[in-house]
């Protein structure tokens, strides 16, 4: 199919479905069509050639203000150029068609944005898409585009990938450049792709690798392609299942998803990480404090312009004692050393991505493992400890495991040691090729 036909099909699908889903905050039809025509004229033939994609609206897109899900940023000057990862995907032949909804300033797990409206789960429009990259996951699940970009600070790729039933990759912290994106928590922010299959995920990831001089915080690490390794399967890999916290804080559907993946991969090995609950608490505190510091001036002079839930969390973060933050960072580094030691004995570990399937929009409380817990914060129970130490993770979607809601998906985290995205992607493709993990487009939109 020509690039022009691919883009036209994506734009038509967006027009037909987005009034229900509310994934997009801007559609760049004119830009995308012009790019497609130029690509066809040049005869570019690459694996991503003509593939439409869209990005969370914290990525700079030339000519648009970078909203980061907020009302305040509507007043920002339009971006002078695209974010680094957008430029890299377009250099590989993909075509950006727009910007996607998110939780304000990336602080949330539900994309119930009061400024731009909630993004609905394409598989059940009464339910949340997850967050903060909810628009990114929903756009793939709805069949609007085959590829999107999001960010993950505490789980914002893996949570919506799980709830919307798509594949998502959070690379190692520092692997991909963050230049041209609106920050949330500099010491925890990751960028990565969503896709409807593992190969597209790997193709996008490979195209985005490489050192960017504009991002001094990025790891100075050579490109390490993954696509060529996908076919190697899981033979020879030592695979385990995370126990403890990751078993206790998950409902039956989440546990069943991990069990099915473990059976498909032929493992019954349990791996224990110490003090996971405290690692999650440390991640919470770092997020609160760093996020608040970034927005402190606006919190002082225009607090009413924040989305209420984001505002209140930022204010709480601004009040944290510095000594608490120092201790949180110490715990984080100690936890990273303990987990690194566990990877001497395994190559990949499995864990639930979310404690449950998608709750309904507006849900305040959930019962998780017999405990009544706040819904919005608790969607990251199982992702935050992993984000805190920057490990690479692929979220893979499984279906039919929630007895009360069999039409809803739930994800499993495939977690590898730092810089071993190739291993996580290999295992994810094994699960996909087995038929267990899949990302069908939503019907009935």
C-alpha cells in the first residue's frame, strides 16, 4: 500500500471513531498527506515507510504548542521543530498524523483529563484507557494508527497498554533521547512506543535509538538493534516469575495472565525482589517532589488553572521534607543493586502490568487483593517499582481472564536487565506467536 493510502486510511479511521474514543487532541492531516506524497514520489522502501503514527501531546510537534495535557501550556509558543524521536521515526519513513490526549503533566494513570475530556477505552467506552499515555494506547487499540509514542515515569506506557490491550515498550532509563519533550520527573522519565504487534514495536525502537547531542542526560550507548534477534525465541533464556508484592497486589485475572505466560514459556521459577513496597513508596516521593519543583511558580500564581487532581498532588509534593527525598533516593539505589543481583540467575522475569482490568471512568475505589484502595493511584502498584530502577519492559496483552468482564484485556510485564530490550522483545514475540498475547482492534466503534 502506498504511503498516501496508508495515511488516508488512518485519517478516515480517526474521523470515524475519535468522537467516541477522544484519543486525539490535534490531527495533522495536511502535514501528513504532504509527507506521504513526498515519500511515494521518492520511492522510499523501508519497513516503516508510510506507517502512520501519533504522539502523546508532550512531544514537540512543529507549529503546535506542546500541551502536556494542560490548560496552562495552551499559552506556550508553538514548537519550532519536532521532538527528536518524531524526527527519527519520520527519517525511517513513518508519518506523524497528530497529537494524543494524556493526564495533565503526565501525572496520572487514567487519562481522565478535565481539560480535554477522558480518553475512553476502545474495548468498552465506559472504562478508562489508563494513563498517563491513555491516548497513545487507545489510538492503537481503536485501529486509528498502528504505532504511537508515549512516556513512562511510573507506568504510563505499561498501564494503558495493559488496559487497552496493545503492546508497549518502556526501554531502559536513558536509552532513548528525551529532547523536545515536556518533562515530568527527570530522574524517572522514559519514552517509548505502543504498537499492535511486537515486530512494529521493535522496528520503531530500533529506528529511535542513537545518541542525541541535545540530550546530555541520555546514556552514551551505541545502537543495539533488536529486530534481527526476534526470531531467536526463548530457547536458552532463564525466565522467572516475580513473587511477593507482585503476587499479593494483583487480582485473579492479573495472576492468571502471568500464570498462562509462564506455562507457555515452560517456567515455574519464582524470583523474589526485596522491599518492593518501599521501592514503590520511594518512587512516589521522588515523583511528588520533582514534579512539584518543576511547576512551583505556576502553583503559586495560577493554581486554579491546574486540573484539580494534578494540582493537589503537586502541592503535596512541594511540602515534602528534603530529608525524605534523600532517603527515597538512597532506597531506590539500594533496591536497584538488589535487583541487579537477581539478574545473575535469570534473564527475564514476568509480572502483572496492572492489578486488574480497566475500571469504569469515574471509579474512586477498587478492591485489590481484598483491600479497598484508591483507584487512580493503584493502577501503578506493579509498574512503579520497576520504573524506579529503569529496567526495560515489554507489556503484552492477554484476553478473557476477567470472569466478570471477559471482553477486557490485561497485560503482563516482560522485564529484562538494563540494556537487554532484545531479550524482553524476544520473549514477547514468543508469547505473541503462541497466540496467547495479541492486540486485536476494537470492534463496534
